[in-house]
C-alpha cells in the first residue's frame, strides 16, 4: 500500500470510529481539516485547562482517540492528557496516533499537504 492509500484508509477508519468515539485534537485548524474529510465528533483542546476539558466530555464517553501533534509539545500533551483521561475511566485509543506517526509528518494539519501536495 502506498502512502496515499494509507492516508485514505486512515481517514476512512477515523471517520468510521468518530461516529461513536470522540476524536481529540489540539486546535481549530486540526478540527477543520478533519471535518473536510467527513470526520465528525471532534473535540479541540484549544488551550483549555486539561481538567476543564475533561469535565466537558459527556459522561457516557468511555473511549476517545487522542490525535495530537508528534512534536515535543504534542508529546507532552499526549502523555499528560492520556493519564488524566485514564484516571477518569476513559480509555485512550492509541492506534490512530501510531498510524499518523508513520506518515512522516509531525502536525495533524500537515496531512493536507500530503493529500493535496500543498507546501
């Protein structure tokens, strides 16, 4: 499978899981990009306090996809938020983050460049 096919499958799978599982991203641009591909149920951190953010997650949510950037700041966010979510009995689905890493980009919004060839 080439990179374009892998990205297409990634987005298709993310669209499917987002029907039942919230996708957490860092900012509004990340959310806008995902929505362009029909991915709904996207929550943005947008500089919110982690504890306040977790309080905003509906009580019936038991699992989330945490799709933050792969840069040093994103790694910090991932580790801390994952720990806090799990302490709140919310499972963090990590497979999408691992697949995202394989694309060779560090920011969610850079997926657009891979798909459309923008620079």
